[in-house]
RNA sequence: CGGGGCAUAGCGCAGCCUGGUAGCGCACCUGCUUUGGGAGCAGGGGGUCGGGGGUUCGAAUCCCUCUGCCCCGACCA
C-alpha cells in the first residue's frame, strides 16, 4: 500500500474530548472517528487492526473445536420474554418496534438466540458437545459511554456458546475455552491475566475474567503477593476465619454533632479515624421493607455481595432520602443501628469494632462508644464490603492482597441450565430421558482489545503495535523520492521484494518532508521502518529502525528481505 | 437518571461579561524556496456562530426552549 493511495487521517492535535491515551491515539492515528456517543466509524487503518484481532481469535477458536456462525443482530422480544430478560435486562437493552408494532431489540448478547437454535437442531446426546461462536456487532445502551471504544455502546464481540450433556462436559468445554483464551491473548501480544469473577447479569455460577493490566482500567483486580490468587475485587471473600472484637472500654453516650452528615465530617468533628465509625446504608428490600446495611466508615459497600442476600432487592437500589426518613425517622446522614426497627445486616468488618461512633437516629446527634452485644444486640453478620489493598488473601489469609487496575477483554462463564431450562433447550440422553443442555458462554471484546493494546503499548510519539496487531508490518520512508531516480528505483524494488516475501508494506510515496513521514509512521505504530536515501544507497545500505526500541542500524540493501525476515522472527510477538 | 460544563471554519480555541465589520493557530488550495524528526515566505478558499422562538433599529453576544457532546456519580463487557 502507498500512502498516496491510502486513507490516512492523522491528527496533529489531541482532540479535546479524548481522556485516555488509547482514545487520543486512536483518533490521532486515524483508526476511528466518533459518529454519536459510544458509536464509531472504523477507518481503514483501524479496520486493518480489527481484522488482525478477529483473525487470531477465529483461528484459535477453530483450533479449539468451536464452529463459526452468524446470528442476527436484531432479535424478537418473545425470545427475551421467554428467558425473562426482557424485564430483567433493563434500559441497557435497546428496544424498538417494527412497522407492524412488533417488539424487537438490538442484541447485546445472544444466549436466547443460540439456545433456541440448539433446541431446534440438537435432539440427541450423540450430537453433543457443540461449541458455536460468532464475531459480531453488539449494542448495549450504556448509561455513560466513555473512553472511546473502551466503553462504547456499539462494539464488536466474539461470543461463543457451548452445549454439553452434563456438568462434567460443561467443565471440560469451559477449560478448553479458558486455555484457548490464554493462547489468544498470548498470540495477540497482550499481557492478560485470568481472574476469578462474578458472573453478573449473564447468570451462572463459575466464571473468569481476562484482564489487561493498565492504569486506565475500569476494574480493580486483587492479587495475592505469594500464591497465584487473582480475582476481581468484587469477588474477594472477606469472611474472617475467626471473628474477633476488642472488649468494650467506654460507656455509650450521645453527643451533639450539628450539621454532621458524612463520615468525613464526623471524623473532623470528633478527631477520630474513620475506621472507628460505622455507617448505616438503607437499601430496598426484596419484600417492600427497607433493609439497613452497616459498614465501617472507611469501607464501601460491595453491591454484588449485597445482592446475594435474599432479603435485599436485586438489583440493589439505595433508598431515597424520603424512604430513609420513613424507615428510620431521620434523614440520611444521621442513621445508626441502635434502636432501628428494620432488619439490620452488618459487615464482618463493622461487627469487629468496639467503642464505635454511629448515627443516633436523631438529627444533629451521634452515639459514641457504642458496643455490640451491650448497647444493641449481637449483629447478624455477612460479607458486604469491597475488598481493598491489604485485606487478607482468601487462599492464604496470612498474606495481604494487592489491588491493580485492569481492562476486561474476555470473560468465560459456566451458565449451567439457566437458559436451557427457561427456553426448553432439551435433548434426549442415552436412557431416552429429556435433559437440559449444560451451557457455557465465552466473550472477547474485539474492539476493546484494540484500545487495550494501545494502553499497554505506546510512547510519546504514538502507538507501538505488538507485531500481530500492526496494520502494516513494515513501512518504507524514502528521502528525496521525487528528486532521485536512484532512490525511486531502489524503493520500488524493495517494495516489490518485501511484498512478494509476504510482508504487508506501507510505502510513503508522498512528497512530504522526512520529519512529517517519520512522525506519522511513529504515530500509527508500524513495527519496522526502513529509510532509503541517496546517502545510504551510495554505500549500498538502508537504515532499519525498530519502532518499539527506537534502535536503528544500517543493513546492505541487496539482502534486506532476508535481514528483515530474521529481525521480525526474533521480535517477541510475531505473527 | 442526578450534578457540572461545553457547542463559533476540518482540528484546537478567542470573541459573549459591557449588543454594532466574525477572528487566531494548525490543517486545506496556489506559487516560489526548502527536504534526515510534524518547514519558510507570499497569496487564497472556507463559518446558517448547534436548532427554534423572543427582546432590540440591530443578537455569536441578552432571555426562553429544544438538541447534541463531554466530565463526576450511580450502572456495566
């Protein structure tokens, strides 16, 4: 490809709306352009990268025994009504009606469609197991799309669904996919980490996320420093092996705290640590009654854990100020567990504090030196809080966990029979009995991977593509192309030779100044650069430069194709 | 959905407070010069000032309204 023919759309300035480096560079390098909030055009350069990602994913899925299909993007409401998700999925599901006023949605995921397909076509255990996948555009009407294609509303996802006769088979299919994912991220040149995860709204009971570690990541991942435990912080179990609490040393008293409604205010006012305070959150109960959740002042509520409680509404909803007042008799900010006549569930951390400070259920007052089992009943405890750095590792409690940020690029779930039961996805087993499929589902964010790769690999000059993702393998920058027939001849010959050797080559044949060409080739991140000018040609050499290291060296022109083959095969991430 | 902000040339912005000729840098076009890290000089093109309504002799500027986009929070792959 020649730059004079190629749709290059680079930007010198950083677009004002782009926050994170991958978004900035994707716009500047001309990979994408925004069309609407969370909706993007993929320009030729970006599309080439996208194709590289898809191709690697496709090859590894095929190798793992999965078969590619293409399911519809638009799905009828009935399917979602049957699974119950028409109501459960919420406003994130983009819904619309056709000309006959029939309801449809734009698929955010495809469990319903695939299960219906399997129900129709798979009748016998002899046909199992099956794993079907697609690479397709999804739409999720995110409340707040941000960070470019990192969290867009329209995005491309590889989603696979496995069908097995029993849970052992499902576990095997799951493991096969897990292994395939490890290979995929390795081949893509990404440093990805598998972590234990919550299965969220997709449902199911066993799940791992694959994360690319990056400061800009939206998820927090807990690692153990010694064992190989790694989990989304939402998932970290903080149930203590042996609950303990210091003895009470003081007598409870009520103190005036005018205008104090936050933990920070309270700590300032009384000059105490937030770990010595308790906060009381009122949430909607699963019946109509509100529930009080009590946490230490310095801890925060983990929604996933709260939602696991039978008496808490799922999804979790915080009570409004008005509801709090109706339930407790006082406005938010003054609520405490003492004398509360709604159900109270206390986090293990909060249950371990003695002589604590909490709201007095009376405007302008707090209680001080409060103790469980004395000033109020021994609490009903549960694991409710978000893990933080330094919490004990669930596998080896003697070790503290570390918390790092990650970008979720893949997620594997064991679904079990949730969808097959809801949608009558059954087959006949060897005894002729009807059984529901044991399903698994496996997602990879194709578009997000492009952004994640850039987050992980860039410098001040632009993108540094891992070789397997690069839109072109090598670029040729001629010096004095229009002036020197010698340069023009050498460039054309090398371009042809490299192309014949199987490299994808970008030849900068514009009449630009060298600085412009260097800057743009750096920005778009081509791994290998060759500079050809009269100066070198007179000695029979060309200059080679490695984008990642910035190191350059001169090589003889006549054997350069062989040289580049050697160099590129030595690079850490080769195709 | 709550809170905040922005909308003026392809991009980045000024002008608005205090109403009166729509501007700057980059990009773009032409010419000359230049050619190893986003060139110099000269000339040039390009804007319903997000839409609608109002106030006024006169609105980018003041008022009302709608829309879009961005940020913070709750939500999520």
